[in-house]
């Protein structure tokens, strides 16, 4: 389904508007393994007052955001939607959207929009890398932005956030607060960015407690809450008392089970505390709005650079500098976390931002995604 903002989603608003989205569930299976360290709803659409801006940029045509995700996932899809929509409100561009694109359809969909004269195509999801690199060769005047990604060419720029810096902090927090000495990680697929997220989580935990156990499950599915439930139940029954889920819609099943079993969970991509205020302790959040804005400004100024950008941690949303990942507030847990734990966590965060602590990238190179 294509959403054309100018025709369907253009709002001039005085008060906030929210969209309540129902989520469906289907069932299947997952697999898991142990890593013992060294031993080892409501989805809110962001609305802003519409202001007309005079365009003095090099963007002569429309922008489109394409994703294999869903705009109803309370995570990856809707976060990209909100961020790209703000580009329209901020700069006055026409921005179109297309969700739930299958892998086999990525190349023809990219070509369709490039043929239609879209000057900037944002491919929102790591799995788009191979298709973007192939199609971009036939459209040298179109700018392709891949988020996240590891491919580049003269007209392709990728943004590969250093998310391991944020999940290092979550692993640190889990290890300091775990009573069972067992924590869990549930990922959607074994993409380099997800592996990198896990490795940061593991390193942060092991740095605090070298004997901690980390249970790891990859669902091989982003859109199946039942798989998320199954994985969460396995890990909780195996002793995990903290879970980090990075699984989009499948992760909603993780949060649901954690709520039922009174286990704390970390959210991903957006601040997911609103989904279960007594369950989601905090989240690592991608400042997608800032990332897209930086990319569009590069096009506006005529200095588009086909490279892989690797922005890291920022102290808070929208902070000065290039960082685009931050840790969400603790909300109602603020007074339940010991002060010494919060102090240590803040010190480590500052050390990462200042590069006193370097959390390295760790992932397996996949030929399909490399340039």
C-alpha cells in the first residue's frame, strides 16, 4: 500500500493526533543457544504544525521512504515513518511511503520510484543493501540513502549507527541488577547490525560480571509476535530475569510475555515503555529524525557523499554533534534503580561519548551486503 502524504496524510493541526493500531499474531518456532560471556497499543504518529518553507535546495523532486517493515509495528516501521514525515513538515517536500515490501520485490520497487523521478529514495532496513547497490547503478542522478547499511557507491550513502555503544550500557545495567546471573537477547535476524547490537550488550554485561550467562535467540522473523513469545518463555524458564529484544513486531510478543511473567525487558529503536510501563525498564533509541535530516541537508547543499556513515551515542535526543543513538528515560523506574547503579551507568555513558571507552564493531561480514 502506498501512502502519499500530500493526498492522504497531510495535516495542519492545532492539537495532537494519535493513531491506535491493532497488531496481529501468528505462530511458528525459533532456536536458541547459550553464550556465557568470557566463560561465557498505541503507536503515536508525531505531528507538527505545518509551516511553509521556501525551498532553496538541490532536491528538485519528491522523496520516498521504502521499508520491508510495517508502519504499525510500534518500532522500526513507524519510527521511520514519523522521521520521514517530519522532513515534509520541516522543509515542505512531497514525501511518499511504501511499507511491507518483500525481499523479492525490492529491486523492482526501487526501479519503479527511480523511474518515476524521485530524487531521493530512503531504503529503511538493512535487507535493502544488495538491491539498492544494484538498482542505483542504472539511476546515477538519483540519491539513495540506506538506513542502516554497509554499502556505498557514488550515489548511495549508508548510515550504520554504532548501536553497540548503547547496548553496551543496557548490558551493563542488566548485569548490575540481575538476581539470577542470567540475561537474554532476542533478535529478529542475524544481520550484521543485529549481531553488532548483541555483541555490545554482551560486552557491557561481561565487563561487570565475567561469569554472567547470556541466552541468545534469533527468530529469523521480524513480523511474528508468537515467535517472540516462544523465545521469551524459553529464556525466562531458563532463568533470565532481563531481556533485550531487537525484533520489530516479533518483539511485541517478547514484551507481552515479560509483562505476564513480571520480568524486565529493554526496548529497541524507539522508547517502548508506553507498551508496558511496568515492564520496559528503558530502551535504546535511534534518533532517526536527526539521521534523515543530516542526510537530506547533505543533498540540499550539493555535497552528497557516497560513503558509510557511522554515528554513535548521543547524551540525549537531538544533542549537538553527529550522534544518533540515546538511552530513553527510566520513567516510573527512576526511583527504583539504586543511585550507585545510575551513577555508574552515567559515567560509562560519558566515557563512551568521550571515547574513553571504545565499544568496537563486531559482526560477521556477509558478502551480500558488502560493497
